[in-house]
């Protein structure tokens, strides 16, 4: 089971290992930058949003809840199209500042199937 230890600007610590932005899909950590080859270089100036390929991963494994940690200061934008698609599938969506999001993930994942996107900057 994935357990978030802590977060600070630019990083999140999961089970003692430090990562940048991550997705959690059914208890597996996926570094956000490795989802698509070249993702970081392509989006390095505009990575404050949720992308279609990330949404597809978040919807995998039939989660009951999707948590989005939208950064240390809530800068990551969640497009209405993402919100709509998640809600159309009757999945609960929780968007919180990253420190609160990892706490919520740690608690909810004990009793529900939870996927998450955790943004660690801004």
C-alpha cells in the first residue's frame, strides 16, 4: 500500500523515497514525468494542469475516489473537462493543496480504492 510520508516544494516522499510529481494508480507510483516519453521537456513551461493522458491513468483500475493535490499553493488547474469526465463515471473527486491531499489519500486509501495525482510545486 502506498503511504505518503511528507511533501515540500518540489517533492513528495513516498515510503521513504523522494519523487517529484506523481500519480498513484491502484497502489503503484508513476512519476508524472515518465508517463509519456519527453513529457517534461515538452511541458516544462506549462505543467500546471491535468493532461488527458494523466486523466486516462487516473481512471484505470476503477477508483472510487480520485484525489488531486494541486500544489503547495493550489496553482495546478483542473480543467472542467477533467472534472466532468470523472463525475460522469460516478467517481468522487477531491482537489486539495498537496499537503492536505496526501493526508486525505493516506486516510481514504485504507477504506476505498483511491487514485491520485500529486503536484509538488506551486
